[in-house]
C-alpha cells in the first residue's frame, strides 16, 4: 500500500484530520509510540532477567520485588512504565500459567496423604473466610464484595508455601504431607466459591442453577480429564514431547472455553486441570512449562499488577487503616485457624505455632482472584492496594519468622568425606559405590522425591539447592575431602564449583559436565572434568578393539 494511503488510514484511526501538517506529524507520532512501547518492554525484560538472579543468590522469592518494581516504575511512582494492552495481555497469560502450574505442582511435590488435611483446611478456610467477610462489611463494602474478600482470604499460596516448607527440615519431614493436601483443598474450594459469587444473582433459583452448573462441570472435569489423559498417555506414549505439549494445550483451552461459556472464570478450572493432568506430565515436560512460565509470563503478571496499583493510597490518611486492617485480620485468622487445627491433631509447642504461621503467605491465588474482582468492579483501588500490600508483607515475613522458630540447621557431622551434588542416576551410582566401600558421604539434592528415595536406602541426604552457600556449608564442604558435582544444569555446575572452591580451597572437586564449552569454563575451579561424550567415545573404541581382536583370533 502507498505510504500516503497508510497515513490517511492511521489518521482516521486516531481521529486526526489529514492535511499538510499530518504528513510530518504522523510519522513522528508513530515513532514516539513505538519507542515508548519498546522502552517499556526493555525495562520489563531487564527486571525479568536479572531480578530473579539476585533474589536467588539471596535465597528469597522474587515475586514481591516484581510487585514493588512495578509500583515504583509505574504511573503512580516514577512514571517510567505505563501499562498498555500488549503488556496486559502477556500478564493475563502469566495469570493462566501461574494457576495451571500451581495445579501441576501438586503432583510434582511428592507423596500426598489427605488424612486430617480436610479437617485442617475446613477450620482454616472457615475462620479466614469469616474474617475477610466481616472485614469487608465493617469497611463499608457490599455483602457480595465482602464475600469475595472472604474467598480471597480463604485462598492460599501453594507456589510460595511449599518452597518454604521444603527448605525447613522439621516442617518438611513432620508436616509436609499434611500441609500440601490442605492447601489444595483450600485453593479449590476458594476458587469455586469465588466463581459462584461472581455470578451471584438476585434471584435465588437462578443462583442455585448456576451453582449446580458449576458443580456439575467440575464433577465432569474430574471424571473426563483423567480418562482422556490416560488414553492419550497410552496411545501417544512414544510421540514427541512437542506433540504432547499440543495435546495438553488443547485440553486446557477446551476446558477454559467451556468454563467461559458457563460464566466461570478460567482460573478455577485451570488449577483443577493442572491437578488432574499432573500425572501425565513427566518431569522434563513439567520443567519446560515451568521455565516458560516463570522465566517470562508470570513475572510480567506480577509486574503489571504493581504498575496498575496506586500504592500512594496505602500511605494516605484514610487508607492506611484499611491496609493495617487487611494485614492484621488475614494474619490473625490464618494463624488462629492453623493453631486450632494443630491443637486438635495433638501438635504442641513450637510445631503448633509453626503450623499456624505457615498458612499466612498470600500471593499467587490471592492476587489472581483480586485482579479478577477488581477488573469486574467488585474491588476498588483502595482495597486492591491493601491486598497487594498484604501479599508483599506476608510473603516476606513468614520465612524469617519460621527461621527464628527453627534456628537449628540441617548439618552433617563428618570429616574427610565425599559430598555428592545431585542425586540423579550418576549421583546415585556414585553413592552406592561409596556405600559399599564404607566411605563416608553425603548427597545434596533439591528434589524431595529423590531425597526420600535415597534416605530409604540408608544414605545421608540433605535437601537443598547445591548452588546456595548455606546448603554447601550444611553438607560439610569445608571439612570434605572430595566434592563430586553431578548436577543436571550447566549453570548450576559452574556456580556450585565456584562456591565450593571459595569455601574450601583444598577440597578435590570432580565435575561431570554436559559439553566441551562447559568444560572450558569450569576447569578454572575443579581438579577433574568428566565429559560423558569423551567417556562414551573411549568405551566405543575399547569395544571395537576387543571385537576386532576376537575376530582376528577366529
């Protein structure tokens, strides 16, 4: 199309009369708008790329800092970043990724046992719902908005609570299989109640029919999806991973589309779909989906929430009371619910206090539901800002409080031992050999299922990330004789080798690498490098020589 025709059409779109000055103005306008979008995306990508690396080294979650960054750089802060439709669309994709991955996390978090979890979820859910509902009424919100606030308080934060549990030895070993099922139950119930309240009608019969539709649809999901997943898993077991991703995506889109037709928000069924499909998503596919979500889309979702949150309302004379009330009621209701249910289960002492505290963090499901309620006009700017503040505060303070309750760290009392980083196939072979030779060793792995499996064999295993300095110190690297690096990620191999060398300059480090390029980088920190391709090639040569010798003898 001719350039002038393009200018005429663009002028009509933005309601600008086309005249002699338009030819000069419009290209500049286009250039300005494009550069504003490019700058915004550039800033977002910088934070998405580098902020997780910083928080990872500090062993804290990055999500609250994405919210804070969005607030500071957004229109209510420095005004550097402004939300636009493209950014909001990617944020919505991040929301769906967030909820779906939270469902998948249920299957990949380890063995579950639902005994006593229903009771705990019921007590904590009822107390927190009542707290949120009464707070909404006293704050002057409508009964429907107050009920939605109650469901927001009732929800939990699987994606943030489970890592907190897994990094605390006592909580993980004593209450891990109790906490996770209760979180699942609370999230499913809160999201279903949230969808029902969103479609609440003045006519009781109409509301009852909508509720029955939702229940029937969820029941159908529980019946159909496992059957479809089992059939596809059996029929297409040998299919490529890309094909399995397509099938998985089609199922999720179909379920989401039907939920929209029924008037149910997709976040409810996305979580349930993730729970049901988790059995048919292997670790490799799960890691790929998690990488896509947590590397890009999910951080953008939290960043967009920060950009659109008017944090100035938090410090205004009329709204800081609301913020304090939201934080206080949430903390008290969740703590009292956890404490009461732990007392009923016979848990006492600091364990009961820890169980009361562990349910306090509110982030993923809370902010997801809040954004939906805000977009539909049920929550105003003040309430939204208060809930965002509550999420940031609870996620940051909970791990610190639990560390004060359980001050002792998981450490090994060994000397001149071998530290094996990575309990996979290679790491387990090395551990079995050392076990037979009666050489003292400790295995470090961040997969709870691997940790439990190796412990059942009688091995000394520490749960944690081998990149973190505190984990390496707990494994006794400072007194170790040999450190054997068998980690699956090249980046982790290099970082852990550097950390080990800084802790103990005299330890002998042997690293299994994944490529020649990685070998060149890591040689600076290790004493011996094992390249699988080279070892395989040498074995092939040895086999060929042996076979030809046998042929020559004949």
